[in-house]
C-alpha cells in the first residue's frame, strides 16, 4: 500500500471520488435505517460502508470522522436504561396486581 504522500494527483482524485460515493451511500443507509427501523441487513451494510470509508481515508491520509473508541465507551448507558425500564415495569405490574395491598 502506498503512503498518502506518494499518491499521484489522479490517484488522489480517484480515491476522493470513491470516498464521496461511499459517504453518500452511508448517508442513504443511515436514512433508510431510521425509516425502516434499522434491521440486521442495514446494520451490516452500514458496517461494511464504514470499513470502506475508513480504508479510503487511511489511503488518503485523512483523519477518521468519528473515533470508534468514544462510541464504544458509551455502550453501558443503554444497558442501564434497559435495566431501569425493566425494574419500572415489574414494579408497576406488582402494584397494579395488588402486590402492595396484600
């Protein structure tokens, strides 16, 4: 693989065009995911496009648009929200079912 500084203008333009195309596909896949609920196929498509875009950015010597480490560190928030929602549902069912009156 060539270094970003070793690229000819023609190669740099070709890679930049590919990157713009992949970024456009990413935007479409994201929009489609929001409208359809983002099934597994959409997630796999977006992951593949993310990988392609990152490869093109590395070849061009451009920094990534969003560091993956920041997003990975926030995953626990969803689990906390899910646990709290489960506790709330069980509590409401217990109260409605007469558990508090017995």
